[in-house]
């Protein structure tokens, strides 16, 4: 089984557009500082890096699925040129209503990715910048990291809170692993 770092896109990899606006063209994509370095560190540590993103702009008719796919291909190519590999991208193209199983906070995209890439969800992390990212990660059985960027406060119930993806990665690498329960051996607790 593999472990993964599931990354939200807007607000984690690239600058999040203002509320109600969407990144629909490559010219609008602005990588956040040190994102390629952070993803490369995840690659080196053996994590599969998988993007999990709600893309409601498709349902709104602002961009086609082919347009989102082309943007993602270019994003992956640019990051790869900097030594950062994205293994897969999953996105929900649906509107908020009616409710679907893939739109975060539902865990559908994470569960599909886990099945298709043999991911151990308990050994994986969902890294996002919103409560819905954290809820999706928790629902899927992952640990979670919440990025607190410009003007954001609070952490929800995330395991790690960080100012950037690189900061989150450093904290994840230091995060305590589960400590085995004490056991008794010949009358001595070990």
C-alpha cells in the first residue's frame, strides 16, 4: 500500500482567486511560494501526490472539462520542470446542488484515488485551506493539515496548521507517529 498527500489546488498550490471567481485559464494560475519545493520533498519522502479539487466553474459554464484538463496538464508540466511530480488529479465538476458523492466535503474523490492508486488512507494526509478540505480528509480516514493564508483564521479540526505548503510538509514529517500500547513481558511493562 502507498501513502499519499492529497492536495487541494486553489489556496494550496496556486493563489486562490477572490470569492466567486475561478481559475479557468493558464494566465490566471499563480503558484504560491515554495510549492514546487514542498511537492518535491513529498516525492522524495515516498508520498504519492494527488490533487483533489472542487471545480464548480465547469458546472457554471465558465470552462469546459477539456479546459480544466489542459490547465492541469500545464500545471503538472511546469511543476515537473521544477522537480515536483503530481501523480494524479481528481476534480469535481458539479454544482453544490444536487449533492454528489465527489464534491468535498464528501470523501468520494479521496476514496476513488485510494482505490485506483492502492493508497493507505490512514497513512495519508489531506492538505487544504478550508473546513471542507479538512472534513473530506477526516471522512476518508486521513490525517489533515490546514493552511492558514491571507486573512484566514481558525483550524477546524486539522492535525496540523501551517502558513504554507512547505511549512505543512515540515510539520507532517515531524508529526508523531502512533505509539504502540505498552505491553507486559515477564511481569515488566515495556
